[in-house]
C-alpha cells in the first residue's frame, strides 16, 4: 500500500450503527459530576469524577445487567488500588518506573486477547500515573476519592435507568481471569510486552527530564498507540495526533467564544455524547471528542485567565505528539523488520 492508501485507510469511517444506549449513558454519567461540582463550587474535584465516569464507560462491556454491575465494582476496586498505590509511591521516580514497567508488561501480554483485561490494565495504569505524577494530590486526595465513589454510584444508577428504558443486546466479553491465564501462556508476545514496558518507562523518564507539565499524557499515549502489530501502531499514532489536533482546535474555539461554566458543561455533555459514536466509527474521530472534553474539563476546573485560548490545546498536543514519536521508536524496536523495509525504501 502507498502512503496515500494508508492515510485514507486510517481516516475511513466504519459503517457502524449508532450506539444510542452507550452515548446517552456517557453523556449523563460525565455531565452530572460537573453539575454537582458547579453547584458545590468544587470544579477541580468534579473533573476527576467526570473522567472517572468516562473510565467506567470504557470498561463497561454492556452485557447482562448483573454481570455489568459486578464487573464495574471489580474495576472500581482495581482502579482504587492503583490510585492509592500511586499516591504512596509519588515522589519516588524509581518506584513509579518499576511499577509502571510491571503493569505495562502485563498490558502488553494481554493486548489482542480481548477488551476486559486490556482496558482494566490500561485504565489502572492511568490511575497510577495520575496519582503519582500530579503535584500536591497526596495532601488533597480525599475529594477525588469521594467524587470517584459518587461517580461510580451515579454511573450504576444511570446504567440501570438506560438499561430499563432502552433494552439493548448483551455483549459480554471473556472473563478477566481467563484472559490473564491466556496472556501468561503466550510466549510470542514477550518481546513486544518487554519493549512496551521499557519504552513506557523511557517516556516517563523523558517527561521528568524535560519537566513536561502533564507528562503522564505522554506515557499514556505510548501505552495506547503501541499495538502488537506495527501497521496498527503507526496507524494509531497518526489517528491520535489528528484527533488531538482537531479536538484541541474545537475546544479552543469554544473556550474563546464562550464565557462561564454553564457553556463549558453544555459542550462537555455534547462531546461526551458523541465520543462513543466516534470511537466505533474510527479512533481519530472518537479521540477528537475525547480531546475536546478533556481540554474543556481543564478550563472548567481551572477558571481564570490563561496565557491564550490555545494554551491547554498546545500542552496536550505536544505531550501526545511526543508520546506518538517515542511510541513509533518502540514499534521499530519491537518489530525490527520495519528497519529493513525503511532502508529498502
């Protein structure tokens, strides 16, 4: 395939039906914590509750109601443990890097086997990075924990209502335990998993060296874009940069032409509603809406003057681009035959 064909393939939208139950549930569960934070004048903690709700969406397999609730409760337990451990080791870069290496290695072994374990490990690693890399969070950890707990309760209530009103087909995946056993037995993924873990730690080290404002975004990008297939890895990197660029532009325009948290919450709700649709159409489109509401979250949680309307967008774009660049290097190392093809061309 030519470069033009690869780009067209990366941007092509899949003819998938609109996941209305997931879209409505995502909009409700993400928006309600923001409204609660606005009423309580605690926007900074509210954005954590909204992000946690979106984490629940990513981990919700939309199977039978009982299985969904039990699964989400187990997900909450693992996320809480990762967050608590991240707080404990915050300030100690060696301990964070060792923990990150172990979690990224297991994530690498599980990629491609199913969504249950992979998404749980990915979101747990994000919680570890957020807790360990956010300055001053240890002294004020109680508010995010409370908002996360309330966000879980809110999500379960919303999913029950959506389930009862909009009956949808069950889509239960394999259990996490079976996926983990299968991942441990696979030997052909050791090189990829080891490379993913090493490159993730390298990304965290570079983030500290260059004192990136939100370096964990860079590490998270590496974990996302490095796939067990080199073509998919480069494709995912391209899609993530395009989505981040578009989402940053959309959020910056909204921030520039609107004033007040009511407008921010409204556009966050719209972006959260469209994010599940975008993700099943194409990753770049889903990432556009995700990047937009994350940047709107930052504006909502930190009201006041900024250097420019594009400040948050530039910070995220730089971190994401660096993550894609380091992830591309890791892909070349994990699949050394890529070097031969590059030099031949």
